[in-house]
C-alpha cells in the first residue's frame, strides 16, 4: 500500500477517497451513536432554518457563527437528517487530506514527494466515532491547514503582501467556525517572529486580514442589533460558561494513548534517522507548536470530547508520515504502514464497541444521547427544557431561544429584574412550547409573573415537572 502512495501522482487521491469509503461506509451501516453536541447542532439548524430567526438572539448557545450557518443550510436543504453530516464530513476529510498533502509537497517538508501524507491524514481522521460527524472543529481545521500552507510559504522566503492578508483571513474564518481555533492565529504570529524576518508592516497585514473577517461578523450582528448578545454568548463564553466534561481528562488521555504512542515513536525515529536542511527543521518545530496550540485550544473548549482531538491530527500525520518515508526496506515500510492503519482502526472499534470490557474503564455514556423517559410525550413536539437535559430534544424541536441552560439560567433564575421578565415573556408569548420539562423548578416563578402564559398550560398528572399546552 505504501508503495502505491509513494508516487507523486495527484490521482493517488482517488485511492485515498476509495479507502475512506471502505473504512467509513461499514461504520455508517453498523450505526454511529448520536452524541449530545451533534443533537444540539441539528436543533440549531432546525430552528434557524424553520423561520426568520437570528442566532444568539433567537437561539441561545455559544456555537460559532459560521458553523451555525452551515447547520442552518443543511436543515433547509436536507431536513432533520444526520446523513448529510456524515457525507459532508467525509468530503471535508478528503479535501483536508489533499490540502495537507499539498502543503507538505509544495514546501518540500520531506525528502521525497508522495501522497503518503494524504493517506495517513485520512486514516487518523477515523480514530474516533465522533470524528465521523460534521463538527465545528472539523470545519475549522480546513482553514487552519490553508493558513499553515501560507506560513510555510513565508518561511520559504515568499514575501508577497497577499500571503499575509490571506493567512489572516483563513485564521479569522477558522475562529468563526470554532472560537478556540483563535490560538492558531497566536502560534502563527509567534512562528513568523521566530522563523522569518517579516517586517512589522507585513505582520500587521496578517492582523488586518484576521480583524477584517471578525469585524465583518461583528458588523452583521450589529446590523441586526444583536452584537452585545453575540459577544456575550460566543466570545465571553470562554470564561462565562463552565466546561461540559463529556469525558474527563484521564479518560481522554487513555483514549488518545494509541495516537500519542505513534506520535512519540515517530518523532523519536525522525530525529534519530533523518538528516534535514534548515527549512525542514523549522517545519518540524512549527508542527510541534501547532500541536501545543491544539492542546491549549482543547483546554479552551467548552465541551470536552474526542472530536476536539482533531486539533492534533496534522501533527501526528506529519511525523508518522515522516517516519514511514524514512524506512528504507520496502517490506518493513509496508508492514509499518499496515500496522499504523490497523492500530488506528482498532482504536476506533475498541472504544466505540466496548471491546475487552472497555466500558468499565472509559464511559461514553455522558456523551451519548439516551432515550428519555418522556420520549412518547415529547415526540414531534416543540418543547422547552430547563436544566442540562438535552437528550429530551431527540425527535422533538426547540421552542423558545433557551437551548443552552448555562446561558438561559442567567435570565430565567433572575426574573425579579424587569428586563429579564419582559424578555422572557416576549420569548414565550411568540413561541409557546407544546410541552415544558422543568428540571430546575423555575417554571412556577415564571408562571407567577406571567399569568397569561400560565393559563395556557396544565400540569401532567403523573409527572409534576411536565407542563402541557392546552389544546
């Protein structure tokens, strides 16, 4: 297999695509568990695509604006289906593998030109089952790779002004898909300072490109009188919102063990076996800095799960590819390539299928959408849930803007303030839920100051926390 991809032939990407299909189609057919963040993305797309709603004003959540735009149009075009998420994820992985390979090829990161980087990048993008969906991290990584390409061009003494502007633009777009990706902007600035002789004017062009994209997004929300809400829900969410640990750090470290071992082993062999020109040494150092920025981006994330490990795929793919290309004996190289592929796919199946009693060590339960005890009541209804019960929205739709409870509770638990009660009344009166599940016990106070809203509901006979809209 390695010999096939060692050829410098763009049509080798067709082979990458076919292998990607061979890997992912059986996974799709066997069933990919629905995770809570994915359910949230579907709900956001459904609400925004179902009416004249504006994100952050009419849907309270911290998902970045460009990701929201994608989810909205996926619902408008395809409806409430998970299949487009898988298909577009597959397409993005192929595109990113091509970009990554092109970056390494054009910048002569290795001593030989091949399509092995695309192969290894694609394989690593199947390490975990939640890599298979269309996450904001995955979409953001596309533009991080484009920015990486421009950074390496500058390190190779290309000094066109457009290079700096477009690098800033790519990093700005990446941040608007997933806010913690802003750290790649920081590491790019540091890399330019350490490894290039870029003058201040060109550095400012990069900042200008980044600020232009972020400024246009801010202007859009300002135009709809929504800027302060956008700033609070998205930017300030980095410190206002508590992190949701679907997996704790110990579990995440165990799950990431196989890719980490591959990275450490490959890095050791690359440093032991290879002799490199100065430019290749710089590229290796920058890739390590990108891995470090990925770690800090992970700590900034408000949801800790394995799909954030996409941050580390380029660095692992870079060093694993480097090692495989350094192996001189073709048979050993082929065996090592096969071993890498088997280990990554085994890592996927080990945790997703709970082989060898892994559910006793690592629990994915907090991440997965479980069927709620009120599934029959909520099916095909517009509902409102207080608390962190996102799983209640499976087979249901969101009513009112209150999707994220950490953002919503600031208003709904402080209804003694006039502005809060007035806005809450407006939100409910314009979009009455067909069913309310009050896990936090805030509805009695809410109904107490909104008797006209309260008169529309009756309490469920068996479940006192449930309120049903009168017919």
